[in-house]
């Protein structure tokens, strides 16, 4: 289960980065300002990923 959740999390992260860069290229957002303002969200997502993986790992044992 851990490998599957890692792939899903990695895919979601790639989609988010792709959307951010596309929005920047189209002039919708200032990427530098967005990253500077919202960088804690990335820490939260990484932490949630660790918690969810740990929960499912314990549940499968």
C-alpha cells in the first residue's frame, strides 16, 4: 500500500507544480510571490503524506 500512496502523492505534487507553472506562463499568478506566500502548504502536504502512510502501514500489519 505504501508504494501506491507514494505514487499518488507524487502524481498530485507534479500536477500542482504543472498547474502553477502554467498559470505563471499565462500571466495569472506571480509564481515567486505564490511560493513565498504559500510554501508552508508544501510542508503540511508532506506531513500529511507521512501520517497517512504510517496509518495505512500500521493498519495492514
